[in-house]
C-alpha cells in the first residue's frame, strides 16, 4: 500500500468519502464514541446544490445546476448511507480479525503529536497490510481493504475516543488516495 499522491479528490469526492466513513462509524454496533461522533457530524461538509470545478488558477468555481440538483444530492447521500450500513454489517463479522495489540499500537501512534498526517497514513497503511495478509487472495481486494480501513478507524476511535477526529480525517484521506475509484464505482453502481 504505497502512499501515493492523490489525483485530486474533488469536493464532492471528499463529501462522499467523509459521509461513507461517518455513516459507517454510526452504523457500527457497540461503538463507544457516540458523543465524539455527534460533534464530528456537525463538522462534516454539508451537501451542496451545485457542482464545484477547480479552475486553472486553483480556485473553486461553483455553477448552480438547474433542476434536480438537491434531489440528486439527497439521493446520492442516501445511497452512500445505505452502502455504509451494508459495509458495517459485513464489517461486524470481520471485526474479530483485528487484534487489540494492533489497535493499541495504532492509537499510540495517532497520539504522537510529532507525527505528520503523512506519517499517520503510513502507520495506517502498515497496519492494513498486516490485516490484508489474513484474507485469501481470491476475495475482493478493494472491498476488503475499504472495510478493514473503516474497521480499524472504528476500533482505534473506540479504544481512544479522543482520537476520533484525527483517525477520521486520516482515514478519509487514505481512502481518497488509495480507494477513490472503487468508492466512486460503488456509489455509481448503487445509483444505477
């Protein structure tokens, strides 16, 4: 799992991934970070009734979409929430494969304030590489990686609820850098 430079997730991609991870965390049974999730929910990017485009000067330009823009956004939001609920159900069965020692070690790394965001992503990637070795090669690699990424985030947040914000943002960035095409396809396939 190389930490590669993102191909530039759009604001819509960021919102989608943030919503997916947030809804996954909300859907997981037995979570111990309900208050932290509530606070995080108030800080998530809100859905927009427009398309955002990056201009050549690096600024975002918004064009209001006529017609059903808000309805499309609401539909996509509900699709993302449904996907998150389905993944949480599958993840509930996979959760036992994540050793407490791995979670405690990752939580300790996230508490280390001298680590950069990139260092945290590397720590997350290393933990995920260990976990991926537990699954047969014939399983859907990207789906398993997405599930494990979100499960590890949940486990670390449950272990140390104060780390939820950091874990959430690192997880969203990791998914956008490594699994963005898969997430886009997952949402698009559910919407079709």
